[in-house]
C-alpha cells in the first residue's frame, strides 16, 4: 500500500525541524505558504502537522501559527518513542550503527510461546536474535518473532541490515501500530554475553516487549528488546485531552 501524501509532508517537515531549517521556537511558514509549497489540500497539511504535534515537534497556537518546540535528545542514548528502527534512530542522531545476527531460524509457536507472543500455537515464524551496536557498543539484543506468511523471503542478510526497509520497500507493507510493555528484568546469561555487561555494575536490563500490526490488522511481529540500562531512554509526548 503506497504511503499517503500527508505522511510524506510530515517526514519532510520533521527532517527540516531536526536539521534546524526551521529553528527552535520559531514559527513554521504559514499554512497557506506550506500548502503552496507541497501542492496539497488544507486538510492534508493539517494531518501532517497533527502528527508533528503528537510527536512533540511543534505546537499549534490559535491565531499565531505553528511553533517549533523540538529539542534533540542526548546522543549517548538510544531513544524509544515512535515506531522507528535502530538504523533510522542512529541516522537521525548522526551516529554509527550496525547489527549482527546471532541466530536466524524458523520454528512453530508452542503453547507457552503463544501466551507471551500473542501468536496462535502452531504459527510458523522466523525467530531471530540480533545485537544492535551504536559506536561499536552493544546496546540491545532483540529477540524477534516474525510471522512467516506475512514476511516471505526474510533472510539473515536482510536481518543484519533493516527488516523494516525490506517490509516497506520490497514487500510494500504498511506498518501501522505497535503495542508495548516496558519492564525491568534481571540480566540473563545471553544478556551478559552479548551486551558485555558486568553484573557487578548492572544486574538488570530494560525490556521492551512489542506486538506490531500492519494495515490489514495482522500482528506480524513480536519482539522483546533487551537494553543496556546505561544507554536506555524512553521518549513520549503526552497530550492532555
């Protein structure tokens, strides 16, 4: 499914805010100017701006316009907020990142695995263990489960680069939303091995468990991401309703 026009406008405005084309605390160009710039309708532009508001990038002020309120996060931490890949986050923050695949296999979901992944027992999935490095420091180990029928042709080579690029650019999947639970758990032997943790300094990791859905309403991914606590940061932009 092709991306909507408002999503392209949202991404372009977001990029211009991040690279300081629109300076912090300044007003963005007027609504009429942006409509002419993008050749879009008023409703399309407002949908794009509403996404920026939800992300905490801008604030709309009645009678004045749209103000840039974006402040970059500390570059020493990997930030969890929107649905953004590790590779995208690193690129946005100007950091060097790479991914290593420790395990790539296929399996059928057991009754026990069904209870925590949300996949039905017997579902065929790819199971992948990946270690994400930022500036050559291992920050995250991901335990990925991808529904095989929704992600045909997935390989270890693809997993070492960007699975979401493959989903969106090759399979043309639209990724819609992700339900997340965040916990703190004791370090396991796998955590200690791949994240190079000294349990005397860190005896726990931050754990983000997520179930991700596509535009057909199919849960195609369950992932448990286990993060080094000294580099973990959760970002959210809360709106008062």
